């Protein structure tokens, strides 16, 4: 099943000797536990292969969907912001990956914990057949302008694919590359005070990439808490 003869290694992040080039026949994240040849696996395995791999459904025997494991906490959500080499990152970065693949830390401080994974660039999971996120959307009593981890036991970020999750119950997990800020998953707090002015919508002020963002409290000048907003029409926001 797992042929590795044609797969090369690349220089890695500072504390990991080498990172495998991702492969397999699925771009979805690992599913744990999964069954393979009558056994249950709760982590990536090297059984019948020379690199750690996982199934991306709960039953490999039935679905034959798999991928190599990329990172040392492949199923953990990204944490933003995170510190890498004394610099703070508010979104996925491709720094030090020679193939330009975005990655993130899965704890607030990579320099201390050395825990990371590659970022997912496409939507996955859920029950909406890959439909785009619909922002803003209502979940319980809150209005969200970006992906949220509210209600997800593992802390993974998701979005509704209609404007009203409470009514339609349609959703999927978000690609990591559209996440960011220092309070991702929180709802925007409109209006909010920024630079002594009130703002009633997401803004790009002060953001070098011109991505839209919002404060997650009423007073950004005081609290400095923010998250990126969805930007219609941008490739990284569509997860494609």
C-alpha cells in the first residue's frame, strides 16, 4: 500500500530531523481511532510502511483513504498566535519549508514545545459537501464573521455553510490558511473602538496584507484582541 521509494526528505523545522513529503490518496486530516487489518489505531503508525501514516476515515479496510502524517500533532488544531524563533505569527507560515508548504504550531510557543503540523488548505469534514463558508452566520445566540471553534470538543475551527446554523445545521471544518489573529474563533464585537474611532464593520487598517479583521471586544485600543474576517473572492478564504 505505502510505496516510499520515490518520496524524498526535505530540511525541517529546527527541532525535527526530517519531515516527510506528504502523500497518500486523501487530503483530509487523520481520523482517530481508525481500523486497519483488524486493529484499532489511536495515532499514526508505521505498520506496513516506512513512514508514519494514518487513515482519514475510521475504517481503512472499507474506504482505503490514507495519508502520510505531517507534523508531530497531526490531528491537533493550529494555535494562533504562536512563537517561532522568537517571532510571533498570527497565521500559518511557510518559513523554513523549502517546498513552501504552510504550517502552524499547535501550542502557543513552538520554541518551547516543538509541536506543529502542516496547515490544511481545503475544507474538510462536516455535512455540506464542500460548500463555501457563509459569513456572517448565526450559531446559538452569536453572529460569526469568521470560523469559530465554539462547540467543538477538540477545538477545531468550523463554519456554517448557510447564514443560520441553528436552523439548517450545515457545516464543515475550515482550512487553516484562512485563520489568524490573537483571538481566532471569537465573534466580532461591533461596533469596536480602534485608533480612537468607532468601526461598525471589518476593516483592513494597520494590516500589511490588507486582509480584513475585527476586534473581538468593544475596545481594541484597550484589549488588543482581534481575528481575521472572511474576505469574499480571495483564494485563501475559499480554501481552494
